[in-house]
């Protein structure tokens, strides 16, 4: 989404020169985002793919989210910074098209993966008697998300071009009606890739939150009800933090482009380059926060990160951490609430033996 800016913002008419010390500071800031985002999201991908216990519907969407984040961080973060800081395109026509096309695709995949998780949590908690999404259907949803993302971003690829000026080369989107089409496209992207999914997630998580924190979970009648309730609350809390973080990171970016689209004079303001580098950094930084959130709020992801960093002298991997990822999840039924309802009828015969198993089942991720 970084390349939907207009010609003035790109610097065809204005070129801003920064002192070396300022470029160095911005370089450190953007390099930090790149390193943390790539390394952190690759660890998340490894944790999910390498451990069967982590292969749940929610985690498959988290896998897709991590893939889109690591891709955008790797392919766009530093390129965006170099172009924004120097005002010159060094990477050729083909990468110009990719540079404009891929950010919208990746952000679309990210936010709609979050939306899919919100809907999945809603169905699991509000309608627990209905069957959960099978693995093939989950894969189908992910394919649909990426397909729609490609369709939305295709105009950026189609109209992207490079232009050689007397002293430099620029990469931009040459819309047929430059100002009108650029602004209209960004409004469409803002609605489809920001406002609409956030509204959907806001509604679903509000309903889920009221149910989890203000009432009883439908279908749950087992004697381990509190354990199930706490597990579901932790997952929903983690995902709400992920969504809010994403929304806060991208809000200034959308405001920036709407403001510069409505008032062309802003693009010639002497400090506009610093404003753009700031909002761009904040938007790009959204790719690095999720692994940190998972590690802090989810015991299984935390155990996975501990395994990766076990070589550090201050990181201790306990037997509990090993159990978190290596134990087989006991799931005799596809729907835990149905299972617990059936098992509760026969609790006189199972005694205390079911408690450890139910605790393993209830640590939803």
C-alpha cells in the first residue's frame, strides 16, 4: 500500500535532501523493523509447521498472517525507505511494478487473515455445536484471500512505470487521470483493506467479549468450565491486541494519503518527507509486532521461541515448555464443547483422570 501516492508525493516536482545523520537514523529504524519482522515471523512459521499440535484453524490463519508479514518486510521495507529517503529509483521497471503491487496484496492477506480468525472464534464460542472449518476449507479460504488481494492490487501493477528525469529516475503509478484516479483508488483500498475488516472484527469480538466476560459459553457444561473459559479468553485477548496494533500502525498512513489527496499543497510542505517517513515506518513496523505478542501472551508460542533461543544463557527451557509443543493433543471429538457435554454425563466413571486431558485440550491456540 506504500505506492499509491501521487506524483508530487513521489517527488517528480520536489526533491528533498536530508543530512547524512538523519538518513543514518532512519536507516537504523527501518533496518530494525526488517530484522525483527523477518526473524520473528519465520520463527512463528516454524513453530506452526514443525509441531502437529499447533496445526489448528486459528494457527493456519496465523501462519498466513506471518507469511504475508515476512514477505512484505523482506521485499518492501528497505526498498520503500531507500526510495522515500533518496527520491530516486534504482531497481528497474520489473521491480517497480512488484514494489507497487505487493504491499496492497500482503496487507489485504494480513487483515483478512485476522478477519477469518475473528469469524472462526465467533463460530467456536457463539455457535459451538456447529462443525469447525476443516483443513481443506481453511486452505480454500486462504487461497480466496490471496486471489482477491491480487485482483485488488492488479491496477497498481498494470499502471506502474518508471520515468527518467534529467537527474534521476522515479517509479510511480501512472493513472489515466493522475490525481482523481490515485485518490479514488486509495479511498477504495482504505475501505476494503482497513475500515470494512475492522468493522467486522469489531462486531465479532464485541459479541465474543460480551459472551466470554459477561455470560456463559453456549454448550459448555463440563466441570472444567472455568479452565475452558480462561483458555478462550486468552486467545481472544491476544487476537484483539493483534488487531488493535495493526489498526493503530496503519491509521496515520491512511490519514496521510487522504489528507494529501484532499490538499495538494501539503505535498510541497518542507517537512512532508519526514512525516511520510514516520507514517511509513509505523505502517511497516506492523509486520514485527505479532511475534512479540504471541510470545508474551501464548504459552505454546512462548515455548517455541524458548526452543529457538535456548542457546542464550538467560533462556531456560523447562520440561513444561517441552510438553507444550511435543505432547499430542487429545481430541476424541471435533468439537470440544460437544465432547465435554457428553463426558459430563458419565463423570462418575471417569473421576479425576479426565482433568489432565481436558486441561491439555483447553489450552486453545
